[in-house]
C-alpha cells in the first residue's frame, strides 16, 4: 500500500499545531519546566541531570554514596543519558539545560505516535481523513500521558505503535521478513534502554502474537512464529548479557512487592478516571472508585462501545452456531492476529488467572514475579483496540453507505470521531496547564538561592565536604527499607546539583540490600557501629541538609552531632565530622557495667539496673540449631502466616509501667520486609492497645539483623500477643522489659550485651 506523502506531511503540521495550542512556547523551549516536582518526579530529573554533570559510562554516582549504582536502576533513561553525555562532551554543553532534553522528548514523542498510528490505520483500510482524525484522537488520549508528571521514561507514547508497525511489516513481507525482524529487534533494544518495562511489554506482546498466529495458521506459520519468538526473546537476552557485564552488584532484590496490587481493572479500562465524561458519569450515573495512575488505561468511549457491540455480535454468533466465522474474523493485516494477542496481554494485566490463586503461586513463577505494576501491559491493548474500534466504525459506515443510508453513515462517523476527538482534547488539555511551570529555574541553579552561597557565608565551600546526608532521611528501592519525605528529596537533590556533591540516601530500583542497610545504619543509635564509614574514600565531613520537617529521634540525634553552618526559614546546613558519626556509647556502657557490676541486681545470668522482675527474655535456643541466630545458634523461622508469641500475662506487670517490646530479625533470606505487631488484650481477648513497627523504617541494624522495637502499656492480668511477619526472615532475642530498665548479660561466647545490643565486637 502506498501512503499519501502529502497526508503524512499535513498530519505532521497538524500535530505540531495542536501541540503548540496545548503547550505554547514550552513546545520549543522547556529548559525551565519541571513536569513533576516531588518524589519520583524530582528524582527522575535529578538522576539524568547529575549523570550529565558528573558521570560517564554505566555508573551513576549521585545517590547511595560512596557506592552509586548502575544507570539502569536510576530511571534516568540510559540511552538518552548516553547520547546526551556524548553530545555534552564532544559537541556542545547539554547541562545545565538538560531539562529541555527530557521535557522535549516527552512532548515531541506525540508526533511519531500520530504518524505511526496513521500508517497502521491506513493499513487497516481507513480513508486518509478518517485515519488522520483517528490517529490524532488515539495519540492524544493515550494513557501514557498520565506519566508526564513523574515517570518520564514511561510517557513515550510512540514505543508500542513502533513495535506494532514493525511487527506488521514483518508479517506482511515475505521477501524482506528477516530484515524487518532485525529492525523490530533493534527497536526493542533501543526502547528497552529508555525503560526496561518496554522490553517486557515487547516480549509479552510478541509471544502472545506468536501464540495466536500458531493457533490460526498451524500449517503455514512456522517461520513467522520462529522469527517472532526470536524477536521477542533476543532483546531480553542481549539486555541481560550487557547488564551482567556492566553491573557488579550481586545482592539486588529479585522479588519486588506489588504484583497483585498493581494490576489493571475493568473500570480503569472501560471508564474514564478524569475529565468531563468522568464528571458527568459521577454526577448523573454512578460514583466511580478513586483515581489511580497505575490503573488508568482508559480506551475511550468509542473503544468501550466497540467492545460492547463486538461482544453482542459474538454472543449472537454463538447462539446462531456460527462459531467458526467468529473465531476466524476477516480483519486487515495490522489487526489480523494482534487483536487476539492484545486480549491475552490484557488478561495478564488483570492478573488472570493468577489472581484466583494464593499469592504463593508467584514463588513458582520467578520471571512473572519480577513485575510490580502489571497494569502497564494493558497499554498494548489500548492502542490495538483503539485502532480496531476505528476500523470497526469505519467499516460500519461503509456498510451503511453501501445500503444507501448515507445520512445515517455520515452521522455515525461524525458522532464517533468528533466525540473521540473531544475526549482526547479534554484529557490532554487538562494535563498540560500545570506542567507549563517555571519550577526548573531554581532546581539546577538560581540567582535568588544558591547552596554554594549558603556555604560561602559560613566560610566553607562544597569542596570541603564529600557527600550530602538529607534530613529527614529517605530510602526507596531495596524492597526492605522505605522512607519517603518529599520536601527532603527535592531540597537535597537541588543541593546536590548546586554543589556537585552526591547524596548518601537512595531512591532508585533494586538497590543492593547490603548497601541499603549500611545507609540506613547512619541513623542508628550510639550502641551500633556504623559499617559504612570504612568504605568512605576520605575523611572530609558530611554535609547535613535539613528541611523544616518533623525529624524523628534518630534524625534529631544525628543533627545534634553536627555543627550548624547556615539556617533560614526553609533550610539548615550542618557539618558532620566522621569522628562524631563514628563515636559510640559502647565503651562507656561496657565501662559502666565493669564498674558497677557488683551493685547491679543479679538474677541468674542477668544484671539489672533496677530490682524488679516484670520482664521476659527469649533467645529461641529451642529452635533448630542450624538456624542462624543473632549471636549464637538457634532462631525462629518466620513462616508465610507469620510467627506468633502469646503471653497469657506478663509476670509481675506494673499498672504504671510502659514496656518496651523488642526483637531482632534477619533480612538475609526474607521475602518481605519483616514487621512486628503488639496487641495488649484483656483475658476475654478485647484489644486494649496495639502498636506495629516495620523493618522498612528501622535504622537499628547490625550486619543483616534489624531491631524492631515499640512501647506498650501492659497491666497485671492482660495478655500480650506479638505477631512477627516477614516470610523467610528469622527472629531472635525477644525481650519485654520496662522502658526504664537496662539488662546486661553475656552471650554463650562471652560477649557482653546491653538490652540485646552487643557491646563487644
């Protein structure tokens, strides 16, 4: 089929004109815009900009100092970062104008999306005008645009249409099929370096396509199926090979959380989650569930209507026993096998049939378990069903015209495509106004605020420090630790770009568990040795960047160790020496015990600072000896349903005492982040008080062990139930004691403990 070149040129001009209407001058100059500010929005700009400023190759050094990480796990769009860095080094500076690169690519990606969809629609036998209108409507209504506010690499709407178009060309061309297979494989490799999810989408789409082709053409589909499977798997193989050669981390988490929580649903596909139609439905028809970015895959009213009419026709065909015709519909090349493939992909996005089984089934499907947000796979269904809907209504229009119902035919086309266009205009038009901001003006550098100037007022410079420690602290990416503080993220990353200093905190993907624990340990109490310090490359102090937010006790303790350099209403800067950070209370506590041992209250092998007996210790020495204990053999393995400790009562409990409940858990083999919940109950099981604490926010860390502790009031005669969750973790050194009481004892190996903290390394 020859495509009308003039139509493509006109469509190109029309698309650019529409983009200008939505974006104005931002379309041509987006250097000062930040489409997302806070959390992932800030981080995904920062990782790209810091790489441009300070890094090369596959290493990113901006977070998780001093280790950094591989660029793939930073969401900085590696292929864009590589090309931009080369241009920056060899042609002209890209930094500090790097915001324009990310923003411009996202905005302008609509242009190839429209052109590719137009080519697919023309191959689906639509006329030039109808194909043009449909391409514009489908492109501007894409659910990927919702990602413009944070997940920038996922906002490239051209990716799926590109893979689809190349697949169609491979299907159509017998003479050059291998060439189109190579082009499809290359496209997958390229887009996979924008975001790895595109590789997974590509593979699932092509494998589903291969299944459908095989079912429909068993005798003649051999070569096409083999080439399709090769094009599906080869990009993943190449990506994993490249990653294995360039990534040195060996303890990345391989079981991210959220597979079932991030699945698509029927409402998110068939009904709008925002816009005028959504508001009309809410007001006049029914209240819809709350909006979610992950479940937003709305296919448009035209797509929903098309599905409804197709299902009606399908049911009539089943009733009239025309099954063969139903399962072998006459469709144009772009839709011939891809409609069925997209339905298979949609079922996966719905977690069908997996959601009907226990979550334990994922343990037997490690490859599937890798995905956190499977709703994104439904984007494939969006594009294919939208093109199918355009074909469906255009064919109906042609049929009515052939029957002489010209007025009805024109009315159908006008109603469907005008409303489709209205939905796209309304949706895209609501997204863009808030994105046309000037927030980037202060993010990279500023004439009104500069962290370098702040330091200069204190007589120091960025070169006097080695890294930034943000307070409140934040961590995300290890699957075991997660602390989110939006303003702290924004300000510390801004400070990093101003000063060039990296950040100790991390907010990436699949971060090393061992390195994550070392970073969290910076906030630990003075009874724990900071294991990160020997890995620091020099003795320069750390720069604390403190925002006016609620600091927890650990963060306040760390801040108090520093020397204030600068402070205003929005930020405070402190210098934290390594000697101050390394100082511990261990020698002091050990000396206190040695000097006062005779005066302490000895009860068996325990030494107490108060003469009381309302406490309980359990070391799980009755558990299998092969289980690795905290200081000696024996620990409790936490099963899937959790581990329960039930006390009918706490011996000699005092009415006025607040009790500390603590437990050490080992994260080494934990499938989930362990947590501990405490329930204080009457004898009739009525809950009087409860507290829960998670390892995700705990900084009391020794090796791979994390201390969980909380305080609860326990009165005489009350039950205390402690539930420990964290499949695969082991638990040891359970203790309940008055919060004001200190308990000293020795381990079987002669090591001194204070409240189950080791005082002698």
